[in-house]
């Protein structure tokens, strides 16, 4: 099973102190008021994914945010996922829908001709 | 020849932070730091692969936040003296304009690009001088590096806020290329842009250069046009390099393959040497190939750490060794990594144990490790083989494991 997380806020089950401290060191932060974890630093993002996967006991993937439409989407629909060195990591990208929407690009190109 | 003289990488260099594509989190962290939201760190180290926007981010943010950049890059000498001469004055005072309110500028920003390239005698004392400057600086100090894990940068990392840059994703590069095509009036096929983006391996700069070189003449770009693109930064593994090397049909092909590969030259030389007997069955061919490898080794020695202009001769001699007889090739299983490295790996535990024993003997007998190994251990070994629990064991403070190791040791 794959668990999909939102980088801006996600819940984790209660864990022991060492695991919590490790997550904080790796670059997560915890908001007590809303009881949600979020990513503060992406320097150790691969290790964060591993630690969160170990806590949840399942593979985790993060949602991507599209720079064009602003919507969140998953990497599994992308045709470049095999070549991507940052797949499933919580970064910005262009969603397959916006990228395949050649309308804007082609219209402008045709006008040039 | 390019039609107009301006390179598109320069023409479309980001003017604002938001113009830089990808690495949103890194950009946000850096902008926060620049606005003094990270008071505990006086310097920032931007690190990541080339062409992902590290230098562009510094330039764009300097424009956006009205800083004057004082830059030192890999083309400058960065010894202690040189760093102090340039960076100290730039960082030790704030601009007077700042206080008068007559200009918008917020003062200097020191930018040290490619700090991982500070090396050798030429840049002696450079890193420690930079650390001192960071500690005393009154202005933001920014550094950029491709590889932050090299040992000489460890002290620098302690005083810096680290910001990691990732390869720019293919869809983002395609989106940027589409935008440039529109602005440059280039009619481009989507598949052609896709191929350029894939080929760039996350390097935006190279993608823009490829787009310009392929489309500037005709203002059109088809997938067919991109077929001549050579793969960039193709990181061939040792296995792939060896396979390509031994199956090469000409010296030129073998030589070209070596120039693409990123394997360590010394490891590759050892691997070729180990695999030659499998490649050439005929003794005369094998002798000829080994002779060429030995000549390559001579060139490797002459290259050392600085004479890189000799690298082509190293490649050439190795390539000749791969093509002594192209007809006799039969597929075989490669030995990789080199036997010497495998042996060193397997014997590491034994060597560490022997080293500890020599240290104990050296401490008790006031001799060097080498003397302990050559002059003492052969006798101690004979003594222990006869009687394991002698007074000697207690005096030299050997553990039971060390006694067993010495007694069973066949050679050293």
C-alpha cells in the first residue's frame, strides 16, 4: 500500500521521543495547535521519506504542486517519472494535464507563422 | 555562427527570484535568510548539481533586494592572502549610503562561487580565511558548491546554513523552453523540446544552449533536428564502461567512450588490467595489450593532479589496448571492481587487527609500527604457536582474539 502525503501538513501516529527528535533533526516541524507535521527543510528529504515510511509501515509518496494550475497531483501520472531523480518528493512541477495542454503554446506558435 | 551575438542563457537569465524554475523550497529558504530571518547563521552554502540555478538565484536576489555583489569564483586565486585582500574590505563595513538613505542599495553581498574548487597550493589557507571572514562579516556571505561532501568543506558547513538544490525536473524545463520559443518566435515540436529537456539531465543551462544551437538558424525545431544532440553528462558505471570499452570496434570508439565515462581513472586502469586475460586468449595479443596499458599507466602518473592536458594520451593508449584485435572478441564476464580493491576490502579487518597489535608492541617496546611488524611479530608468532598463555601476552596486553589471530596468521 502507498500512502500519499501532503507536504504542507500530515498526521503521523504517536511515536517515541527518539523517533520524534530524529524527524525534527532531519527537517520536519510539528505544529502542536493543529497536530500536523510539515516539511521545514528539504536538505535530507530522502531520509525524511525513509523515516516516515518506517513509522507508517508503508511506502509514502508526496503530492506535487503544479506551478501552472496550482493543483496538487501525484508523480505516477507523469511520463518522465522513470527519468526523474526527485520523483515522489514534495517539490513543484508541471502537472501532466497542464504540460499536455499544448493549446496555449501551439496557438502562439501558429500566430507566429 | 550564432545569428545574434547574445546567448539565450544570458538573455533569459532570471531577473527576479520567481523567474528561476524549480527548487521552490531552496529559493524560499534563501530569500528568508537574506531577509535576516535566520539570525544564527551568517553565511549560506548553496549546493547541488551544475545548471540548476544556484548562481542565478544569487544574482537575481541581489537585484531584487538591492545588494551589490562582490564575487570570487573558480577563476580567481583564493588563497588566504587573496581572500583577505578581496573579501575582508567587502565584508567589514556597511555602505554609508545605507545610513544616509540617499540610495536604495543595502550594501555588499560576498559571493564565493564553486568553493569546492578551492584546492592545492595555489589556494592554500583559503577555507580557513573564509571561515574567519564569515565570523566577522557584517554583510551576507554566500557560497556555492557542486559537491559539499568533500572533507575540506566540513569546517565551512558548520558555519553555514545549508540549502540543497535538486536537478530541475523535465516538465519544468519543457515549460521554460516553450516560453523561450514563444519569445524567440521559434516554431518547435513538443517532442523536440521534450527530447532536449530529457537530454539535459536537469541542467537548465545546457537545455537552453541546445535549444539555441538547434533552432536559431531556421526558427523551427523538429524532432529530427534534435537527433544530432549528444547525450550530456552520461554517467556510465564501471560495468557499462568496461563493456563498451572491450566491445569497441575502433580506437576512436573506445577513446570517445572513455571521455564520456565518469569512472575513476585509477580504478578503471586496474579493472582493464584485471580483465585483459579474459579478453585476449592469444599470448602475443595479451602481451601487446599489457604493454599499452603500462604506457597508459605512465601517462596517468604524469597527469598527477594537474597535467590534465595529457589525459588524451592516457585515453589513447588505453583505447589501443582495447583494439589490439577486434576480430577475436568473445563475450565474457567482467571482473569488477578491480581485484586489488576487492582484496583491500576483504582484508581490512585483518589489517586493522595487525595495526592494533603493532601499536601495542610499539608502545611497550618503544619501537615504530614498522619495526614491530617486521622484527617482533615473527618471533611473537612462534612463541604464541607454542604457548598461547605466556607472560608475554599479559605484558603486551593482547586480547584473546589478537592472540588467536597472531597464532593462525600465515603471512603479513
